[in-house]
């Protein structure tokens, strides 16, 4: 069965419009129109009422909310299908869905933001939840005692994953990633560890532990190649502490280092969006001349708005998008949208999860500055990172890599 011949997408965030356009185009929908303006959408519907099969609309728009929009649609006797997309809480979505039905609109489903391909597939292709690949569950359960013991025994340390300049091939620094080697179980998943620390009030302790170790390593790394920047991941919880920027600065100064050799990666989430304290903390970091990167772009609620509101100097495109950007129109479009809007704002871009030459070629063509991924290296221990920079002092020969492929 054919989903639709003609689709109209309405969302005040142009990134979301671009992503959904690409999605419907990948389903071979003949006509896909997108607009970020609800009033414009209504006048379009007024003219082409009979010819639109499906409308996909955001619930929250500055000039007209989704609820009002539904009422107008009903007044226009729009008879095609309608689906609602929104970043608001799911109970409000449910309510709007009921409202659409009360207006006798042909309501087919709701998707919460940030939209993902699988969420869209559920609504538009009626793919069952169970058919979608389940999220890998790492079921190792951490308790407070385990963690305290690990800290005491010094089992937790940062590993360093190199970042490469995709024009010159040079190593520009690395991202510090937590590694916990628990003697009786092996490596514990970083995601599980971070979640544990965030939910149990131990994230600051863990982050400072890692940061102190990173600083000590960096002193040695810079002796080999002084022109490097080392990134530390900051949990959004920590970005609400006004004292944080000065604490971080204090630590690096104590080791005779400068902010220009450090950056911080902060993951997007809904809470981050609206928070003035976070804005102040990130701005302070920038004023102190640290780099601040928005992490996991494409997966969180990261959108054009957050890029405007927050003082980021760098954007990291999540590996989920990068790794299949060459094979999936949906991901490719997300990457394109991210690139054009960060370049407009003078931000540098890092592509995460670069695993093969085609992806390297693709990100170079897109004008992305830096790459991180298994194509170059996984995260390395202190000693291995030292070997890595020594062997790659003159940089990777990217032309040779690309022409060999
Ligand atoms: P992230 O910040 O997005 O880090 C990148 C992740 O991608 C790392 O996973 C890295 O090992 C992995 N990766 C790098 N290149 C490739 C590639 O080419 N292919 C694939 N498939 N994966 C690649 P890791 O180390 O498991 O960390 C997972 C997440 O845990 C991180 O994602 C970050 O969100 C969090 N995390 C790690 N260390 C810290 C930390 O010290 N503090 C905080 N707050 N979060 C951390
Ligand atoms: Ca990161
Ligand atoms: Ca990521």
C-alpha cells in the first residue's frame, strides 16, 4: 500500500523539516513540501486541499500552536491523513491526538521529538516495535560499594581517542573516555557507569577523578606535540554548577597548563535547552578560553534553536548518523543540515564514528573539519596514546588512504 503521493511537513525548526523531507523522499513520496510557518501552511492547504494526502505537523510553533492548527484544518475540511510530531511530554501528545479525532481529522499517529528513523517507521510504515533492533542492554549492575572500591583501588581511568584534521591528516588532540577495568568482570560499559554515577550523586567525583588524570597525561602529551586539544565529557548535571568553570581552570593552572589545550563536550537534552544556569556555565567556560562542544548532535533534542542560544564553539555529529550517512538519505540529510548551520555560526565540526574510507570521503566533501573513529584509532591508554602521536607526528597520509580505496 502506498503511504502518500503528496506530503506537507510543518515545523518551525528547519532542521526537523529537512530531516523529515529526506525521510519521505527516501520512501519515494512524489511530492514533499516543507515549511516552518503554520500560516503559510494553512494558505497552501486552502489552495491544494484535495491534493495533499498527508500532513505532518509540529505541535509547538511560535506563531500558532498545534491545537489551533488542528482546528483550522478541521474548518478547512481537510480530508487527508494527519500525524503530529512534538517535543512536548507524551501525555500532551495523547491529548492532541484525541483532539484531532474529535475534529474528525484522519489522525494516523504521533511521534515525539527528536524524530528518529525508527520512530517514523512505526507511524508511517506501521513497523512493529518488536521488529526494530532492541537497544543493547548491558545488565551489569553497579552498586555504591563497587564504585567506592573502584575509586579506592584506582581501577577507573581515561583512555584517549585521537581526533584527526581531515584536510591535513594531523592529530589535533583526543577525547578522554572513561574506562573501568573491574578485575572480576572485565571492562564495564561506560554508558552504564556514567548512568550509575549520574543517578547516584557521584558524577562530579568521577569526572574530577578523570579530569585530574587527564591533566597529568596531557602534560606529557604536550611535550611531544604542543599543539593539541584534549576533550573531557561533562554530564549536563555538572553544567548546572556555577563554580565549575573556575574549578576546572584552577586544576589546569596548578599543572602549569592553559585552557586553550582543553575542551569540554556537553550532551544535549531537553533540560539543557531552557536552562539559564547552564548557559552561564558554558559562557564562562568560553570566556576562560576553553572550547565547548555540543555532543551527540542528531540524537538529542539538539536543534537549530540550541545552536543559536548556547555558546558552542564545536559541534560533534553523533556516530549513529555518521556511520550510515553514506548509505541512508535520512542520516545524510541530518549531516548536511548540521554542517550548514554550524558553519553559519562559525563552529568547527567533528564527525564521530568514522569507520571507513567512504565515510572519510563523504565528510571531506561536506566540509567537516575533524574526524574521530576506528578508521584512525580506538581510544588508547596513556602509554599507547604516546606511541600513537610519536608514530603519527607528521599526520596520516589521507590522499594515499583515499586513493588506495
Ligand atoms: P560519546 O561521547 O559519544 O563517545 C564516543 C563513543 O563512540 C565512545 O564510546 C567511543 O569509544 C565510540 N567510538 C569511537 N569511534 C568509533 C567508531 O569508529 N565506531 C564505533 N562503533 N564507535 C566508536 P564509549 O567509550 O563506549 O563511550 C560511550 C559514551 O559514554 C560516550 O559517548 C559518552 O557519552 C559517555 N562517556 C564516556 N566517558 C565519559 C566521561 O568521562 N564522562 C561522561 N560524562 N560521559 C562519558
Ligand atoms: Ca563525547
Ligand atoms: Ca556520540
